[in-house]
């Protein structure tokens, strides 16, 4: 795969992931853990879901810079404009899917599973593109590599902190818990599994790097 092809694949992956995130929200069964705080912020403050997603991710990017200091790769500054595009995709999808209002539980569950699958596909395609990480994932990798901690445990801790902050903010500002429900837990359990499935079936190794499996 050429560099241009990898970047195009990365942008497609961002679009698919953003659509998945919005579908999970539209299921009304909760949000994915990493989107829980931005979603509650969008419900609490006069900002869109995309805008709050951008703000939270810029905090993640700042965290990477503070940890790595002079070792921070300059190319990773591209996380900022890519997150801006990602945030715009989220707001576009929120408008496009505005009429999705499932009434019964099985409809909500189907939309949740579809959304989680799209998030997983987006994550897998970003891994295949292998050009950049979004700030949330980048911060987890940075903490894991710098302090020699297990990636999975850091990921769980990071998601737990975000969900806890979302619950606290929601309860304090809205008087109830919004955006965190059983769908949040379902997303935690199935996203990684489905992403690994997509990685295994959509990619192959070529000269030490993943490439998109075509045909």
C-alpha cells in the first residue's frame, strides 16, 4: 500500500468509526466508554457532540506531550487536524441519523450492535492504515510504553476514569445518569473482539506491515 492509500484508508476508517459512535448513541442504551464524557458534556454545555469530542481528545494529546516531552514525535501533532475531521464526521452523522428513534428494546439492541460493529471496523481499518492514532488510543499507548504497563490494563483504567467522570458530571448537572447504560458495558466486551475479527480477515502481512486484503 502506498502512503496516499494508507491515509485515504485512515480517513475512511474515521468516517466509519464516527458513524458507529453515533449509532451507539442513537440506540439510547448508552455510549462507548471513550465517548461517554464528550457525550455528557454535549448534553450539559452548549456545544455539539463533535466539539466536545475534539476538546477531550486535545486533552489526551496534551497528556501525550507532557509525558513524552522532547521525545514526542512531531508527526503525532497531526492528531489535532485528524481529530478535527473526526469531530466534524461525528456532527455530520448526528444530523444524518437524527431521525433514528427506536421505540422497542430489540430495535435499540440491533442499532447498538450495528454501531459497535462499525466502531470495531473503523478501529481495525485504522490499524491496517498504520499512519496515526487518535489521541485517546495514543495516550493509552504512551502511558503503557513509557511506564512499562500492560496495554489492556491501561485501556481499562482509562475507560473507567472517563465513565466515572461522565457519571459524576451527568448526575451533578442533569440530576440523572445519561449516556452510561448496559450498552456501554456491551461495547466494552464486544468492540475488541469484533475489531480483532476484522483485522484477521481484512488484512495480511507484507514486508513487516499490515496491508488491506483485497480479493
